[in-house]
């Protein structure tokens, strides 16, 4: 057995067993269930969805009132067609009715989470530990489709933690990364010097896999090609946070001399879908999530609705995630009957620039704004190399701590010559599609 096999089959299961966690069992389950016949998979998914709905109706005050106001009683949902008639859940509802959306039966055992919002609306919510184990199992399976398993050397072009991190938290993160053999390069400030350091680090670290934001992968790939540099031994590249277009796939595959695998996820659910070795769309984790799209009559993407089947603490039922997409009608040649997202048209994140030639990926702002509780919606516009306007819709005035956090974190990535103006507004304009454009770079 190699190190990865020992870690996955012996060390991690023993660790989770001591802590009373369900992750190892769920990981084994999802390894088997991805090959189930379509009918068996659909039966399992519908059974979980119906149990979740009944739980929400009985124990979540907001759903009970919302559904009854729509004329829906608990016995009315007997089929998928009935389920599809349930009114959707929005970010605004979560932010306005957060406590009423928590189950009365599991309150007190919930884990707080937050997302900066790919469409500019931060969302704060709760999950259960069991739900967290389900999503970790789904994420591990998604990565495994590229060959990347826990314990394989992986280089992450990712974001840095925001805010103050305790010494104990730092120790836990470092210990986990050491055991999993992961190396993270913060890429919120992108310069030729950063990419040179990243290249040199990669040569020493010898990763088999590179995982990163799409914009970070594009920038690093362009650097490698322009300097005619090669990182030997890369087996696959995994892209996250933005849709992958053919030009990006070609660029990254050429630079790393390895195939690119697109993934789709969010803070609300972690891994939602990912490409397999066939690259014919993204397989949805149907055992953990029910993903729907509205009728797609014009060949364009439509609103994606997601139900988390196992977050009983704060159920997300038919949640409008804010992205557009379409489901495929054909099965993947790989043999997995998991449903497939044919395309995703979301995450409108642009790259910003500084006067000294550095670039800042749009992913920086969701990463930062999820930590600022006063902000309900936001949009970033770069008017020039010296001026950035951060328009915000506030739930309440900024606290001194939040103002310091914003100033401190933005100073890490923008030069002193860059003036950042906070612009309180009543609303953020939407595109015709209904999505908000999160960052607007220099045209």
C-alpha cells in the first residue's frame, strides 16, 4: 500500500471513528453508489428528499408557515412533480429569517458557515456535522475522478485565510495539510514574482495535482508558457470557482501537460458536481444533493435550484444558488448514472489590476465579504488603476472591527496608491439574466 492508501483506508477512518464521525462510512458508500443503476439512485434520492421535506415541515417554523401560505400541507408532496411545485428558497430569505429556518429539534448543535456570494449577496447559515461529513465525502469522490485522492501531493492556488487566526487553528491547519500532503499558495496578489516563487516551490514539492481558482490557473499557465517552464509529474489539474471555457482548458492543459477537470461547488454545499475522465459534463452528487433547473427552452442556462438532502439543522430546499445552468439528457459514457450538468453559466468574477502591474482575482472579494456581517449585497468596480469603488447594501452601519478588517485585508492585496471608496447604496443593479456582476474591471 502507498501512503495515500494507508491514509484513506487506515489512518483517517481510525481518527474519525474515535471522534464519532460518519465520514469514512459515507465515503465508502458514495464510492459504491456512483455505480448504482439509475432507478436505484433515483429511488434513494427521492426517499431522502421526502424525509427532508417532512422534517422541515414539522420542525422548521419558516418552512411550515411558508408552505401553508402557499396552500401546501405535509401530505401533498407525494412525487417529484409535487416537490418541484414547492416555492424556491432565496438568499434574502435566509439572511432575513435565519433563526426561523433552523430546526427546532437540532438547535444548539449547529455549525456556523458563510459565503461571500458569487452574485454579490453574502449568506450566513448553519449546517450539522453529519451534513459536513456528507459533503466532505462528496468532495473527496469528485477529486478522485481526476485521480487525486487524499494523501497525493497536491498544490493549491487558493485564497489565504481572512481575519485573525488563533495559534491553535493555525496548528490544526498545518497538521492537516502535512498529513494530507497539501501545499497552498495564496494567489490573491498575482505578480511575476509570485509565479516564479510558485514554480520553484512546485519543483521542490513535486505535486502530482494542481488545484486552483480558474483565474489563478490561467495566470500561472500563461506565466509558465511565456517562460517555457515545465513542472514535471503533473497528472491532472482541477479548476474551481468559475466556469471553464475551451480557451482556458487548452491553455492550462498545454502549460501543465495534463488534463483539466472542472469542478462546481459553493460554500453552501461544498462539492456540487465535477467532471469525470470523459469530460462530457459535470456529474452531480445525487446521493447528497437534488439539483433542478427551470425549463430550458432556448438552449441557454436557467436558474439552478439545489436541495441539500442531509442538512437537517437548517434545511436548504430548492435553494436559488444564483447560478445558471442546464442538465444533460444523455448519460455519460463512463457508466456512472449520476445526473450531469451540461454547462454552468455563473460566477461572474473579473480580474482587477494594480498600478504596479499586479493582478487580483475577483475571488478575493467573496472570500473577504463573507466575514463582514453588516453587508447584505455588494459590487466592486475598478474605475482606474488608482481607484476602486466598493458599493454595499448594508443591513446596519459598519462596526469599527469590520472597518478595520476591510482596511487591513484590502491593504494586503492593493497598493497604498490605490484608493478604495466605500459607497453605501440602496440596491445593486442586475444584469438582464437576473444575476449581479460581482466585480467590474477596467474596460
